C-alpha cells in the first residue's frame, strides 16, 4: 500500500460507528440540530415519529432547546443514551474506512464522503490561513453552550459539511467504482429526501488519497505555500469550532504521544465537491423579533436608519420599484406591509454584509430585537407575518466565488450562504467514539 502524508492534507481515516443491522434508518437519521430553531413543531413532530426507537434524536440537543429551562437534564440524558447505545450493541464499530453517501433532496442529487478532519489543521480565528478554513465569521459566544454538550461526551455525530475545490471531479466521484458494501438506504423524515451509504475499507482508498495529493499540489500552485485553502467550511462551522475548542482544552493534559493519537484530535465530517451539480448555495434570510413591543415596521424603519448611517444612502421603496444601478435591493416583510430596502453606495461587497452590520447594532448594542437565521422563503413569510416581527430576504451567492473570495479576503459575513434549504441539511447517521 502506498503511503501518504495525511497531516499534510488535514484528513484522517476514521473508525466509523453505525447502528446494528436491522435498525430503522428512517427513524435513526435526524436533521442537523441547528435547523428549524424557530419552529418547535418540527422537533415535536420528530419526537412523535421516533418514539422510543433507536435514533440520533436521543443523542443530540436541537438548538431550539439550547440555553433554555431543562437544558442540563437533556444533556445528562444524551450522555446516558450514548453510554447505553455503546453498551447494549445499538452501535457497532466498522474497520478503518469511509462512507460514500448519495443524497437526493428537492430534486437534486449529490455525493459525499464521510471522513475525519484533523483539528490541528483548522483555525477559526479571524485572519487565519489554516488548511481548513472557516468561510464565515465565527461567533465565539456561540461556542460555550455547545461545548457543554461535547465536553466529556463519548460520541460525536457530525452535521459538518466541508467543501473541496475539485473541478475535475477526481477525488470523490471515482469512488463509485471501487469495492464497497452498501450499509443503508432510506427515505429521510420530514421531507428530507432519500439517502444511501456504502462502506469503503481503507485499503480501497488509495486512489482517493493519490487524487487528494494531486489536488493539494494544484492548490499550492494557485494560492502559494502557506496560504492554501484546501478544506472550506460548507456547513456546521460552529460545530467544528466547538470540536476545536474542546480539543485545545483537552490537549493541555496530554503528552506529545497522546496528542498524536487521541481520537478527539479529529472530527467526523462529510466532504463534498463544490463543483457537484447537486450542490446549490441558498441564501440565509433574517427575521428579527421586537423586544420592546414595537411593530414590525418600527423594526424595519430602525434598520433603514442604521443602513443610511452606515452606507451612502438607504430608504424604503415599493416592490415594483427599480433600484439605481449598483444599489442593493433587499425585500422586507412585516404584517403591516412589504416592500424593498434600497441601499445606495453600500460599504459592503455583499447585501448580507450591509444588512448584518445594521442588525448587529440592533441586536447586540441596542438590544431592541432578537434575530434568527432562516432557511427557506416559506418559513420567513410565516414568521414575518406575526406581530412585532420583520423578515429580510437575501440573494444567493455564486458558489464558484467561495474559495477565491475566502483566500483573498478571509471569512465572509456571518450566515452568507447555506448549502440548500433546511430539509437538505445533513442528517445524523454516522458516529465516532472520541473518548480515550
């Protein structure tokens, strides 16, 4: 077998854990915990579907319950369920290898590889030039509550999606033709589409490793030594940042030899090729909620005033008005009315950057509103039509610009894009043991 410098690429071949044969994967697989954070009915419905069946729902904390009453009890229950699944054979450990995953949702199909990423190759801090790069600003305040869940947990479940820039489709796509064993195939609950996963032993991954080596050399040629962006966060950046923080804390008590071999040094993830036709960048919209009894239009007017102060000029317009050339046009929705916010001579390169600067003042400094980041226009409209709420619709980003933009300018504004709608997000299936 050929040898490869995996530290160089920031990857690691894991020992994946999967539920035992006969498990109902339709109940086992549950969507990423950071979705539907303003829709409790989604998670209540998921609980009804799962019941007492083995499920990743019993191993995660949906973020709608984060920092709410009963959080400590829920985390304690997660720990007990992890131990139970490990002890009673609900989970089984596979040999070293990867899972090749095919997913179809919303009429689009894509392919991914479940592998592990080396946390030593990732730095989420601003200005980082690490091999694995955050593509959006990391909100460090979001890490501690998530750290309470990961700290001391014996298992990790990934909803992390990492992108590689492989226009020739040389790394993941050829794995369709190597020896593999299909492990699962199921429809995913709550309109999540269809998924199948096949296990590939490490001995059959040499071609993938060789292709990664060639891809890395091309990245060095493109960006220069020490500036290579080889893995770009597509989804789950705060989850990976939590894993990184946990690892940095743990390292302090480890010997150099333990640091080299500890399972918590790595984070399970799914890598996908940004050039996969099934990958679509969807915008992440904003909904704000009044904290002082004001109406939705009061929030919109406050937003416009801040935008006017922060940019060349900002004002309200009708839905059918034509904005000046080079101006930003952001649709808004409230119960009272809807229309456009026009921003002339914007100070940011993207609409999301200009809007977020204004909303940050309202949420963080003035504390006049709370905010949620919403995938899908239907959810935005539903939430925005409630008293005291205002929704803002943002355009999608051209995915081909991601790697060059992050390499040149660093992380994009927070929540700039989403890989698909909420129901297209990664569903938890694979696990990995991270305790020593």
